[in-house]
C-alpha cells in the first residue's frame, strides 16, 4: 500500500512548469527536508534559508524529473550537499585557514556536478532496491515520504515496533551493502549516514 499522495502526477506536471504541482510537492516534502537540514546546520534560520534554496533548485531542474518515480531522494541529496556547503562557508568565514575535510562531499550548483549527484542517487537506489519488499516500503514511506512511524504503522496495518524494527534492519542492510560494494566512496557513506538518521 502506498501513500494516497499521487506524486507521479505532480512530477509530470512539474516538468511542464505547473506551479500548483510544485506547491503540492513543497507541501508534501518541506517539513522532512527542513528537519534533515536542521540536523546538520543546527540553526533554524540557516535551515529555513537552505530549505528555500533546495526548492528553488527543484524548480530550476523541473524539466529533468519527467520520468523520475520520486523526487524524494533528489531533495534529500541536494539538501545534504547544500547543508555541507553552508557549513564549510561558515568555517571559512570564521577562521583564516581550513584544512582538508576528507569526509565532506561538496557539490556545487553547476551542470558538471549533475553526474556526481546522479551517482550518489544511484548508490542510494541500488542499496534500497535490494531490501525485502516490506522493509523497502517502510523505509521509503518514513524517509522519502516523510511519514511518522505511527502513520506508517496505521497505513500498513502493523505495529510501531515493527516499523522501528524494519527501519533498523533496513539501515543496517543499506550500510552493509554500501561498505561491501562502494568502499571507495567515502563521501557517499557519509551521505548515507545522514539519510539513515531516525
């Protein structure tokens, strides 16, 4: 069972420049994206500014989503990258010299970085795709759809404890898959740590 929200229709309309579809996507995702940004930047004001930047980027890239099943993963990866850019900028403003930060994957807003963004999305998609069907469904509803554990439990007719267990098991399986198959992609492992926070 999926969420009643028919995202695919809005994604198709968004690709045509429909501002109403964009507004519905914003309403559906903004709270969860904001919460994840806040976990990184620890500043409500900065988080609100970055949230707006993320959705401006969504609008600017709207034509790329015509065939995408969900924009949820894209929003979380972009919000992660923008948050890290903001953190590094603040560090540069605070100290004269900032050493190398090997665990920070900084993605600029340029066409040449689209390939890196899509590589990160593919990494996440590959890891999630191998999950058993129910664990995958719970993970996507909680992380990409932004539903609470209580809402997912009610939607799927299972207990909240089962939802929590599925999430923990999914997190472990995704991290194991990444470590086994993508050990050279340190920034993406950090990205997954951000994505898997519950």
